[in-house]
């Protein structure tokens, strides 16, 4: 499974960005059970979960982004999105797309290469 992120960039505080992640092959059609997610890693900090979405439609958000970010998927287009609103300087980080899929009876993690988001005046 290959994950490719896009949509990062420079935005002013209070602005919005939408990140996209293209998965190939189409994991939504191949796997019955999956979790897709967005993580981020700021300089000098550990990678942290931003939001995830399961095959059952369960959503989970970090407290720091609750009410501002929205994770979604487009099964037909095999895409995973992260809509980010009311961005703050502390949201500056490299954002990674992630998928956890069952292979051989155990969960396997897949990562994209990351896309930089910088929130600055």
C-alpha cells in the first residue's frame, strides 16, 4: 500500500488548509477492516495522532484539534482528507497519512512521506 500526501503549505493563523492522501491500491475496496489516520510531527517533538477513522465510521480526534479539524474519506476515489480550519501556529508540523491494515492476522502500519504545514503571519 502506498500513501501519498498533498495540500500542505504556508497559511496565516486563522486560515484553512485541506490535506489529501491518495492510497494505492484501493485499500477501501480490498480490506474490510482498516483504520486510516493523520499524524503530525513538529520539530523536536514526537509524532502524534491528529485524527483517525475506522471502517466502522468511528472518528477520533486529538483534543488540540477537536472542533477545528475534520477527517474524512472518499471510498470511490480512494482518498483520505484532513480539513484544517482556524489554524494556529502550534499546528505547524509535518503531517503524515497513515493506514493500519490486517495482514496475515496482524495489523501492519503504512505511512506516507509527509507534507509540511506551516502556520505563520
